C-alpha cells in the first residue's frame, strides 16, 4: 500500500514517522490539510504530539510545530536560542536551517529529516510530503515569544545543546575548517589538518586532538563502523557546525 494517496484523492496527506536512523520510538502521524503536530521533550502539563529526546533536558518541552498544507508543510521553531535543521534525505548536503523564533517556514523537500539539537546529540523525525515546493519562505511579522511552552523557573536548567566556548582554541580550529564554505557557499573545499595547523601555529597532533574533542565531547559523534581517517572526521565536524549555525561568517574574526 502506498504511503501517499493517489492523485485523484481530494486530500493529500503529510506523513510523520520515526527517523530510521534514530532510536526515539514514536507513532506514525498522517496529517490532512490544516492539521498540525507539536514536537519536543514534553512532560507534566506540556504534552506534545511527537515526543523527542527521551528526557534530554537540552530540548524544550514544546520545541516546535509542523503544519500540513496539503502538497507541502511548514515548520515553526519555538525556541528563543536554538536553530533546527531540516535535511533533504533524497539529496546529499541538501538542507535548510530553521532559526529561533521562525514561524511557518515552508519546507521545499519531499522527504525530510527534522533535527533538533540536544545535550546528547540530535533528535529527529521524518516528514514525507506528496510533492515538493520550489522555494523557502519565512513570513514576516512580530517576533514570536515562547509563552507557556518554556520550562517554568523551577524546571529551568542551564543545559544547552552545544557548550561551545568561542574563546577556546578548539573553536578556532573549528572556524578554520569551516572558513572556505562560509566565504564561498558554492565550494566543497575543506582545509587539511596540516593547513589548519600552519595557519593557527599549532602542531598537527594538537589539531587532531581538538577534532577528537569536538566530535566526542561537543557533538557526541562516534564512528558507526570501521571508517577512519581525516576526511570523514573533518567533513562530519564542518557539517555539524554549519548545519546548526555554530560558526558563521562573523565568527571568522577569531582567526588570525
């Protein structure tokens, strides 16, 4: 049986289901036009339709919302500080960033993975639409305030998704790897460890150590198999940093 209705059906359905690469169990949701679903950590009196994180307190109780518009869907980010990412699962490196306070961003992909950063990596789910859109639109308007979706004062914690210190040497290493793609969004070039070491006047061993520290302690990434080598590690590092806006062109000022 097809996931999507036939073209003759009067209603087109948006399907939301568990990420096949994830470990957060969830129900499958079929949204008709105008229907919406909230997602987040949930808890107490703040129930969500799509529970994420398994208690990861770095994720807001109500982190966001998706709304079906028949042949496409939109996403709202209810966080005041964190960017989310919507990846195009059908095309390598295709993604859009959903900044804090974004309301109703149109997603132009047929099959998407929504990623919400947490304190223990990212949490996500899949969204499948019957047709793709041609553009991304972020409606203008008054800034959206989280209101009662945030934790109460008693529940609030200091847990953040990525504890990045921009004054630390590891951040300069991260910025150096990201610089070419920030200067020229069309390039896929990434500096070598040797080039970064020379620029920052560090040893190659020190750069390698900072890469390991960032992947394991900041991004919580471990190799899934026997993949080894600089290419995989550095590509994963830059992808995570650029996806979630942890290094921007403005941040390149930390570089010599």
